């Protein structure tokens, strides 16, 4: 594990269920007070108050984003899940809150950090370390990462879970869900309940650091034949369910590859896309969070560092088979088979009058992917056309069905890799790569 961007400031993380609920309640009450004052002011000027505009003032936006960021856990996970599916249909106000949640990176003060480690490792743990940097190198929704060196010479990265996150998952998710429903900011027809259930499930898994360590080891075994990747080694002797200890790996942000040659940018992007396809169609196991921070680059060795396996999940074999059927239909440009695969995946409802329109969008995508020329990820033409098609469908009344969560995770994974390849400016031939995924079922 490595990092070169430090979080901004130490802020105590609320640790008790009651305290966390009270903070959310206090935030809601404060926002309601601000709205009431704004409504009185507008009424006094003879204007009719508009509730959504009163809710989404800069002050209220800042308060919501800051408080949810401080809560960590459920708030940030809900932000990831909602933005994963809704994309550009989110209202700008909610998109702004989610962007702030992604960017804000407060961390535990040293005393709270020491209390957590004393509880996990026992008092006196510091004597086992030659060095331990109390300022984290990274902070995320579940925990923060510190660098240290053990007395036996091992350089390690230590992920420390925020106190209270694990035992407050269910109540946090319920409270955040209620806040989102009351906000009026979710898109019309958006069904929040399945995302609440998925957030609970994911958070229970991701707060189990022993599970993450085992997933890290499993991926290391699966990629033993891929020398272009390097993963941290799980140090089980210093890990607990709430502390994950692993080897420290130096590296630059993956975006640094954008400053290298075109050949190197293409090589790195191809390696990550091939890895994603292997995860889906060969392993049936994917690291479902394509956050750029989970990939690093070692310029000296030209290896790619893979990090953070808390979001690793096994995929439903039926969904993988249906995804392969969609690839086959798209590569063969078979509109009937494309529509059938979309229905099987739950992306289009059977008999939906918009089915042919969705099929046409998929065909346009495959026209580019199966072409004889390498696909230029930096060319925005196709994305802009598909986005315009999507907006036109929404304006015509199209309401997508609720697909299985595994389908959403596949969309998120492949969409994230496409964004990364775009960021690197890669130009890649894709037809043969996709055709291999189809053929792999027959081998």
C-alpha cells in the first residue's frame, strides 16, 4: 500500500449509535431551521417560498456534505452506490454533495487512533514498531491508512477502521436513507430500498478486515501468472477484524501514466481492461470498486499495484453467462439477440416499447468496439451521442427497470475502466479481447 496525498484535518469520528443518530437529527433540525428562516424572509418580500430551492442553499449543501463525510461508513457508501447507477440523471445539488463526499478526507485525531489500536492490539503495541506515522496517507469511507516499520524490518501499511462504523451499520443506513428520501433530491421513480439493502450488505462485508485480507491473498494467487501486477502481502499476525496490516508498496497515482509515452499508456490501459475481463469471465470474482486510488504505478518496474479488496465480490454465474451472450450478440450485430440478452440481464423489461431504442444504443456502441481500427478512448463523439440518446429516452418517458445488483457492479467496473482508459488517452484494439471472452465459454 502506498499513497502521496494526505488527508486534510483531524476530526473525531462519532462512534456510538445514539451519538451518530443524534448528529444526523441535529443536522436535519439545523437545515429545517435555515429553511424556515429563508421562507419567512421570502414571505416578507411577497414571494412564495420554493422548498427545494430553500433546502439547497450553499450553507445547507455544505452542512450536509460535511456532516455525512464526518459520519463516514453508510453515508459514503450510499453515495457510491447511488452515483454508480444514476450517473448524469442525478440533480446537480445531489451530485455536488456526492462529489464533496468523495473529495473530503478528514481523519481521526491521534488520541482516537491510539484508543482504537490499544483496543485491537493491546497497550504497548508501539514498542513493536521502529516507526509509526500517526498522520495517515489515505482516508476513505471505512478507515484510514498509516505507514510504519515493524522491529523485524517489515515496512507495512496499516488500515485502521473508524470506531463505531461496524456496529452502527444498520441504523446509519436507515437514517441516511430517511434523509435522502426527505430531501426530495432523488430522481423521479428512483427506488432507494434495494440500495439501502445493498449498502448494509456491503458495509458488513467491508468492515470485516479479516475477509478483506483473505480476498487480497486470493487475488494474489489468481494473478500468480501475471507479473505485470503486484499486490500487498497480508500480514495476518498484525491484522484483526478491525485492523488490516499489509506490506507497503511504493507507487505513483495511476493517473501519472498519462504523462508517459503513448505506447506505455496503451499498455497500462490494456492490462487493466484485460484484468477486468479476466475477473468477470474467468475468475467470476471482481474487485467491484474501480476508484482510481485503488490502482498505482511503479515507473521503475512498470508494474501496476492493485489495492483495496474490501469490495471484492463473487459474481452470479448466470449474470456472467448473460453478459457473455450480450458480448456475442453485439459482436455479431444481431439486434434480436441483443434485445434478448438485455431482457435477461434485467436492463430492459420484456415488451418495453423502448426496447428497440435501447438495442440501437447498444449496437452503436458495438459498431465502435468491433471496428477494424483501434478504439480511441479520448474521442468523446460516441459518449456524447449515447448520452444524448439517453436524455432523449428519459424525456420520452423511459423508466429503466431495477436490474440485479451484480449487473450494476459489472456496469460500474467496466465503466470505471473506460473512464481510466479515457484519462490515460489510450488507443486500443478491442474486438479480439471481447471475442476471447465469448470464446472462453466454449473452451
